C-alpha cells in the first residue's frame, strides 16, 4: 500500500485509527520528553565523565527494568486483560511527563521542598525524565508492542494486512519524526529549546492525554478486550 492508500484506509476504519493514534502518540510523546531531558541532563552533568557515568547507570537500570517488565507482562495480561495492559504505558508516561515538565517550569517554588531530600529542581527533573525514558523503553517491548499485535487478532485477514501496512507506512514514520518536527517548529518560533519548553510541555500533555484516550477507546476495548476475556474465562 502507498501513502495515499494507507491514509484512505486509516480514515475509513475507526478501529485502525485508534491503533494508529496509539502508535503516533507514543512516538511523538516519547520524542518530546527525551530531547528536553537530554538538554537538562547535559546541564546537570556537564563533564564527559559525569555524563558517561550517569548514562552507564541509566543503561543498567533500563536493562533491569526491561527484564522485570517482561516477567510481569504475562501476569498483567492474564490477570487484568488487554484493556488494563494497554493503558499502563500511556498513563505512566502522562504522570511522569507532567512531573518532568512541572519540575522544569515550576522548579523555583519547589526548590525548598526538594532541598530537604538533597535534590535541586534540575536534578529532580533529570531523575523523573530518566524514569520516563526507562519505563518507555521497557514498556515498549513488554506491554505496548504485544498490545498492538493482539489488537489485530479479531480483524479479518484483509483488514489485518491492510491495517498493519497502513500503520507501518504512515504512523511509524510519523511517530518518529512528528516529535522532531514539533520541536523544530517551536525552536524556530520561540528562538531556543529553553524558550520552547512551556509549549512543548503543553503539547506533550495533550498528546499523552490523547494516548490514554486512544487506549481506552470503546472501539478497541469492545472488539479486543471483551472477546479475549471471554476466551480466557
């Protein structure tokens, strides 16, 4: 399927549109936070040794979290079903995203409270951003990708093939590049990444909210979760 055919198919099917929204919202929301987080990370750890040390710890934590989530994911699917599993990723990303941008935008009023824990607003933002990045990477392989693949199960063969093709052609690239395009637009409009942060935070909040809504949408819930639950019972 070409790009135009894929777009037409996405428009024609609400169910596929919901899946497409999940893929695009995930890609863009991760990108919006990650670039801002890396800029704050360099501010907190300006020397190469400090930066490398932190990234080494970050990689180790990501590996541990991914392994743990892979073990927990089967239990989550068996106990709570597709609906809950699909909403875990966007919900956690929404909460950590709000926390991350709040620490950046409202850090000064929070500084006295954070100081009691030996933290500065910048360091706290770095840690919360790291938590989001760690969870997003571990959840992608353990929850997000399996949920996406399971969502194709109830579809007939023709819709399944066309839906996957449409999402691969349009949504995967859009999710990866959409965040970068939004950031470039914000930087050109406001002059720098720092000046763009409030607007990036607002965009991230809206996208994370859309991500949660798409995961909860009745079209995906009714067609996927209920038959799986019935089959499980």
